[in-house]
C-alpha cells in the first residue's frame, strides 16, 4: 500500500497531466469558442481554466506561507495560463518532494479569501485542490463537447493506465 505522501504526489501528478491536456484542448479552440458564455459560474472555458489555475496558486501560496492573491492582472488569458500554469505545477511538485508523512498529517492554519480562520490537515487540502480542479476540468470537457469538438480524456484511470 502506498503511503499518504505517495498518494498525494500521485494525485498532484495526475492533476498536472490533466491540466496539460485540457489546456492543450482549449488552445485548439478559436478565441470565440474559448470565451463562449455557457451560463455557469465561470461562464467560459477560458474563465473556468483560469479559476482552476488561480485556486491552485492560492493554495500553494498558503502552504508556502506566501502572499495570497486570487486574481492577478493578466492571469486570465490563454497565453498567461500556458506560461504560468506549468510553473505553478512545478512549484507543487517541488513542495510535494519535501513533504513528509508527519507534515501531511499536521493541521495547517490559514485564512480563507474572506479572512475567516481555518485549521485542517494538509492532506485534506491537497485532495481538495486536486478534486476542485477535476470538477472544473469536467465542466470544460462538457463545454468542448457542446462546441462539437472531441474533448481530451482527463480521467484518473486513463492517467493510471498510462503509468503502468
């Protein structure tokens, strides 16, 4: 059985793989398709992916005790996502390489974006980050299909099969 840390690293590797696939799919669309309003919270494919990127950045910055800004000017363009998301994913990888079982189980104290204080085990935060992006990638897959395109397979089982 894998350790908690190995599972968290695996989940982060999966998220990286899936993010790369959905970002490549978005890049194959026209600007009009990328920005089409699907009447959801984040409206478009591009905004949905920017939301995932921003949330992943917020959580990593929290865990690194760095300044947390949800929106940064210009971080919601396809070009910015193509440049910045791989750098962010490298940051998650570096953070996870130093993670220990004790650190994963430790409670982490932080404030949400409204300033409310929270404390919870680190492992739950990592699983939330991966799950949150999985949810929104699923929305983007549906949007791509609605536009008449074949979306990428971003399922965990596909990732797992490719690693066997």
